[in-house]
C-alpha cells in the first residue's frame, strides 16, 4: 500500500471503512494536494509498522477523523514526517500505542495550521539523548498535551501552551 495514492491531485476526500492489514503504508497519500479530509471508520492497523510520510505534502488536508475513536497501531515503528506539509488543524494521538515506535523525526515539519496536539501517550525514554526534532521552528501549535516522560526527549516549539501529563488519564 505504500505510495498507493501518490500525487493523486484529483482526490478530495476519502473514507476507509475497513481495517488496513498492511505492514507498510508509508507515503500512502504523498502529494495528494487536493485531499481535504480523510475518515477512518475502522481506525485499526493491526500489522502496520511504517506510516512515514503518509500524509506528506497533502497541503489541503485539514481533517483526519481518527480523533474520536483513537488510533490503534500496536506494531508501529516509523511515523517520521507523517503530517509534514499538511494543513491538519488538530491531532489526537492520545490512544496511539508508542512502545515500538523508533522514528518520530519530522512528524509535524512544515505544518501550516496545527493548533492542538495530544501526545500524551508518547512515553519513550529510549530515544536518543539529543532532542528529537518533530516540529519545525517557523510556527507553533497553540496547545500541546504531552507526557512528562517524553517531554525531555523532544524540542518543544516556543510560544506554545504545554499541558504535562504523568499518565494519559491524568488530564
């Protein structure tokens, strides 16, 4: 499934009503510049390991509806550049299982309208000692909810309101 919809500039919206049983869905929507919304009616990805660049350069993408149901990927390893270059307004990864994720690099690079992020499930202490760049420095989301265990491992953008959580159920 990687690159399946690459550069499909006429795709405006898509609803997936099934589980994605693929290991690699990286760059699935790369360059879908007209894609405005994605609805995942069954947001479970039981075998997925790679989602890197999945929505990269989807400059019109403002809504990914996995927020209410959560986002379940127990085997996920790589989410680098997942939302890079998108226009998503709000991201809720509070139900994302992060135990196996090894690569977060550039997760929110070149975003345009991001106002709220929930990273409260991110708990890794085994990330490199140097701060991980998941944001760019051009603009900042207004609110970031983040687990204390992950906070010291990333570069937090300036001028953001940060809500710290010991556990995903604390706030």
